[in-house]
C-alpha cells in the first residue's frame, strides 16, 4: 500500500513538473514533446 502511494506521488510530481516546464520548453524548443 505504501509503495502505491509513493508511486502516485511520483506520478503527480512528474505531471506537475512537466506542466510547469512545458510552456518554456515549447518556446525554446530544446525538449521533445512528451510521448503521453
């Protein structure tokens, strides 16, 4: 159960990080778009 919670938090953190970085990376164009 604890592993599921940690995995969920990691996924949420990754999505939040991607959402925060996406507008800047789209402007610069140095990162490829995420596959999902």
